[in-house]
C-alpha cells in the first residue's frame, strides 16, 4: 500500500513535470501543432472574410481566408507588419463541380466546396515566433492538428516566398 | 407672395405623396433595387461565410456567399423554408490568376479575386414577396442598385431552378 501510494505520487509528479515542460512548446499537447504549438482558434468559422481563392493542381481546393478582428482591422487599414495577436485561418474544401447548379444553369460552369480538406492557421507573435518572421503555424484536419513536424517546417519556407512587403502573407484583402 | 407660398406648399405635398407612394416599392429610391425595393444591407461585408464558389463561363467570377445571423442560424440548423429576416449576400469578384502566388509556388495553380463585379442580395419576407417564393432580390454594383427592372425579373425565374427542398436557394453551407 505504501509502495502503491509512493508510485502514484511519483507518477503524478512525472505527469505534472511532463506537462509543464512540454505543453508550452505544444509537443505533449494533442490539440496544438508540432513545432509552433498553435491551436485551432475557437470560433474561427465565425470570423470575417479576408478573401477567397482556388488552388488548382495537386491541392485542387476552394478556400476562404478568414481573420480575427485584429487581422481584419490590419488588412483594412493596410497595417504591415501585422500586429501581434493577428490570426488568419485558411479554410479549404475539395473543389468540385456542382451538378445541381450546372443542371439549373444549363451548362457546366459551377464549382463549389466538397468535403473539407484542412484549416491552416497563422498566428502573429513576434516574440514567440521570432525565428519564423513572427509567425507560428498549424494545420488542422477534422479539428485535430496534423502531427507532422516535417510538414510544419515547410510552412515558413513557403511563406518566405510571399512578397516581403506583405509580411510573409500571400492573401490580399478582397473588398 | 401668396401664390409662391401656395406653390411651395403644393410642391412639398407632392414630394411627400410621391415619397410615400413610391418608396415602399423602391421605385423612387435610388438606393433600392427595382421591382423589389431591396437595399444593400449595412455591414454585409462583416457577415459570416455560408460558402464560396467559382462560376466559370461568361460570369467568370469567384464569390463568397455571406449571411446575416438569421441566415447562418437557419443554414447551420437546416431550417427550411428560411425564416423571414434571412438575408443572403453573394459577393463576387473577377476570377483572375495570381501571378504572384504562381511565381511563389513555381507553377500556375492559384486563382484569386480581381476587381469586384457585383453583390447580389436575397431577402426573405414571405408577405412582401409572396409572389416570388417569399424572396426579394437586388443586384448592386459599386454600392448602387442595378436599375434594370428586366434584370430583376430574371432573379426568381432562375432561383426556381434550385432544388425546391432548399427554398429557392442554390448555396449549401460549407462546414
């Protein structure tokens, strides 16, 4: 009994230490992205539209780029670099023809969202993410972060290809 | 002087009568659509996203379909017919390739919004618009209603081609 109590105490202590050590970096946190520890922001689906886009090729998706209040304000006012607290959520769905709409229009012209693919989240925090231009990243599938560290390491490499004047962001505001 | 005063009174009365007679139908109202008297809703660009789409062919646009709170609630809960007060705003932009994104990706794959084309607004009011399935319509270019009565008369004809179960609406909710 004494041994069991001792073990339980040690196990609890180990759990606490592990959580304290690893949660801030997101490594022991199932809800946060690897490398950056970015979480899917609550209520992001209610955010305002920054823009929309279609990516053809292997992605073959149609997407809405949404922003929290700080992001939308910065976009509308042209503030660059984006202020800390900016969060951009790119929501994407498979790009599929709408047979229903095409039948109504009498021709094949309509492409709409199919199943959701993933949500990519960019968080501006110039101190926490100083090594990646002030941006932390996450990719979420079915609400869960993609666990690949290798994938996360491609985020900033790709975003460095965006026009520098836009602070490592591809999307422009669509008025 | 007496005549002038009389004339002014008559002119004022005529203005009031004209306004009273014509404003509700929108015909004497520069801010409202012909036939339906629908106005561009204040703050519509801040509304939540119902879905996105690409229409090819002669439209050649990329679009966001936004909804007021009543619309989004009805969409998320599957309420049909849509309740009175529902407003859906379809915002469209020219569909253009993004040379900037394509250069970053190393291939032609990215299509984004160009200049705004128009905003189409559907308003549910089962009493006012009983003859058109409960829907009133407007099309706005540069913030102003398209003044064509003929154009407005095509709205409901087209929307009758939508699946009846969706209450004369083409767009489905993209989760």
